[in-house]
C-alpha cells in the first residue's frame, strides 16, 4: 500500500481563475515532523514556500528560483527546503504537493521524482473514484 493512500485536502486555492493546490494527510504530517527538529533558517523557509504556493494558486508569476520544473514534476524551493509536486491529469486546475524535504544536494534524486509520480497517480485515482 502506498504512503499516499487515504484522503487529500486543499492546501491553498486561488481567486478565479483559480488553481487548487492539494496535498495528502501524509504531506501535512511530514511537514510537521520535518520542522520539529529543523534549524531556524529551515523553519523560515516554510513561510517563504507557503507564500510561493499561495502566489501560484492565485495565478501569480513565479521565478525559476522558487518554482522549478524537475523531470515530470515541479519543486517549490526556498533555502534548502523543497516541496515536490505535479499537476493532476484527472482534475483540471489541480496541483498536488507530494512531499517536503530538506535538500542536502542540488540534483534531483530519482527517489523524489518517483515519489511525486506515485502521489499524483494516487490523487488522480482518488479524484476518479470521488466522481459520481
């Protein structure tokens, strides 16, 4: 069973035309756990990433320093903190946050790309099952 089984909830939503940012309950728990023992600088990065996520949801423009395409997904970036995610194929205007990490190196780890793909596939299944 995938770590992303379970429910998904809205993380942020923009004004029309809106983009919905979704995440799993697992994502929220991972963010809490990650920051429980993080440095002050890494905790400050969370506020920066939340601002970037909200800006994307509202249709704002983002620089490649803060929102970068990485293989089939994207990474929100602030300091060493990354939120990985990708756009849903099953729900128009939906972006799914997969997982947060504190990066130790700059290159994309294939494990992160695979984890993002699995999470978005799980979200797409969740959306298809939720439709009447």
